C-alpha cells in the first residue's frame, strides 16, 4: 500500500469519529452573555419606545392591519404602533422549545433549550470548487450539495436554498428544491418564503412525504422570514409568515441588518431595533395561531465604513450574538443566528479564520439554530464544495466543545496513574488502549503529521484534501429509503404544479 493510499484509508476510517452522530447537539456548558441587567433594561426600554412612538410598517396586507387593530394595536395606514408590554403579552403563547420533525424520525431535531443545530448556508447564486472555479449554480449543484449534507453527521439540517439553481425558472425552483430535500436527504429542511403559493406548495409536499394529519399536528418545516430593516415587513415575507403560522409550522423572524446602513453604527442601538422588529412580528404569528412555533432570529453584519461592503468574523458580530441570545431567552423564544460567514473568495486562510471566529462566537453565545454553518464564501454569494466539508469539521469540533469536560470515573483515570507511575508514558496503559479512539476529538481536514510524512504523501494543501473528501462522499452516497408510492406522489405533484404555473405565465 502506498503512503498516499494509506493516508486515504486512515481518513476514511476516521471520518465518522470526528462528527457527532446524534440528531442534534446537546449543550452541557453555559452560554456566554455580554449583557447585564442594567443593559438589558436599557435595550428593552428602547425597543418598547421604538414600537410605541415610531412603530413598524406592515406593507401590502390589509388583513394583517385589521388583525392588529382588532387586538388593540394602533394602526395608521400601514404603520402599526404598540403599547409597551403589548407584544410581550402576545409572545407568551409561543413555545420556548419544540421539535422539528424529519422525514426520518431518527433525524428529528430539538429547537431551543439546550440544543444546538448546525445548518448549511442559504441563498448563494454561485458555487465554487477548486477544479472548476466559480460559476452559476444549477439544480445539479443543489442536488450534489444536498447529498453532501446528508452524509455529514456534524450538520443536522438539510437547510433551504443551499444554492439558487439558476438554470430553473424562478416560479418553479421551489418545487425542485423541496423535492430534492425530501428525496435525497432525510434530515429536516426549510420551507420556501418567496411567495405565499410557494409556501403552500412546500407544506403540501411535506404532507405527501410525512402524512397530512401528522403535518397538521406537528412542526415539520422551519422557515426564515427577514424584515426589511429598519422597521418594515414587506408583503412577500408577510404573506409567507402568515402561511406557515396558519399551518402551525415554524417561522423564524430574522431581521437582516447591515450595521451602519440598515441600523445605527452601534451594537446597542442595533439590539434595540432588532428586538423591536422581532417582537412585533412574533406577536403577529401568535395572533394568527396562538402556540405556533416561532424563533428569534438575527443576521447582523457591520459594513465597512470605508467601502460600504459587509464584513464577517468581526468582534461586533460576535458581541451582538452574545447579547441577542439573552434577549431571546427573556422572551422565551429559541434563538437563530449565523455561523461560518466569510468574505473570502476561495477556501483559504481568510475563509478559515473568519468563519471559525463567527462559528465560535455563535457556539459560545448558545445559538440554538446556527445557519450558514457550512459552505459560505464571498459574503454568501457563493457556496464552496470544499468549504462545506472544511466547515463541517469545525461544526464537529464545536459540538464536542459544548458537550463539556468529562469528569466521570473513567475520565479521572486513576488506575492509569497507578499502572504507569512516575517518569513513564501512558501510551501503552490499559486506560489509553481502551479509550484512544474516542478520547480526543480528531478531524481529517488538518494534517498533524511530520513535514516529511506530509511531503511523502503528496504535500497536499487542505483544500486539496477537501476536494478528495467531497469526491469520496459523492461517490459513496446512497439515497435514504422512501416508499415508492410517496416518491411517485412527490414526482407527480412537481410535474402537475409545474404545468399549472407555466400555464399561468403570460
């Protein structure tokens, strides 16, 4: 066996050990907050004042305005204002913890509480790999990336728009994306939010795959609506919110904020604005269907005040998460935020340190659902194939970190001290032999050998090793089982709705 093939065999044998095999990560350490009682009072008071004296616009939907008015909010045109405490009283009916059910029950995840879920990047129109470079994404890329995430145990969610399949017409893309999530992956996934009929299609396809009665009684979809900061909910997002709320499915209210452009140039001011927007929209969800699952979401990126471009991996981004999580807890809502973001164009050192900084910040903050945990390049304009597997390994490391330190009798290893004694090594000790495979976290993306060994095995850079892992995962992929009648029903639904949508176009 060659040295190179020997390394490949070792990597393949280790691939399952570096990842968490549980359906979601159970956190056993405290989260880190940077906000004390005095600061909390300031932020909450400012958010109440924003909602009371300025208000928030809910555009393009008279039904929503009538609903707010009927429950005591003050409505003028499309502007809605709320008395202090009004939103919090309505939000109280939202569950602090709930389950998002997967097609495969063993993949069902907990949202909230002590759970953390890592999920793919969302929305890039481009893909990148080291052999073909950057290019527009296609539905085949969408399928390949979904297959990768199916096999990566450190990623507990199939995600949503993992890339935009630009080779498909916009009105039917959502059908093919939902079909892919339901057939090529059996982890939970996200619903479409770009039009109310697309949300309805996603719900109907979930019913075909999991049973109409089950979907009506359980959360199976996790869908993110973004406010149009500052203080606007536009009609597209509003209609999607209403569809999922009526169906009892999870809606994440996640203000999309570029600090300095869409919020003032401070973390404190942005926290008040985001809290106000989330409270108003989650209150609406509870008016529509009390008890419907809802999540406090954030996407905050400071802009460069020199160039106007978003920045990632910054101290302020991490500070924001570590404060917003506390605000979510005080509302009794699960917390959703961003993970491995970077503006790097390729999976280089910049990509690594920016993504790890953001991911570590999210992990330390105690984010329950970490979106954009894998694949981000170019500030979410691109998903990278190699970056996916590189990031998944960091998710695995973070999952091990939040499990805390083991202080069990086995971990104390007192027998090993008596066996080895002073001045000897522990490599041959019985405790080491019994636990060496699981004692320390071990990934496959980092090369920990000597320079000579690395050179002899081909002197591969990390992105080259990642390319090999991507190819191996795709070559070994096997689709999750699905009843043939369910698969045919999904196929027929996509075909029928495609004909109907194309027939509706002028």
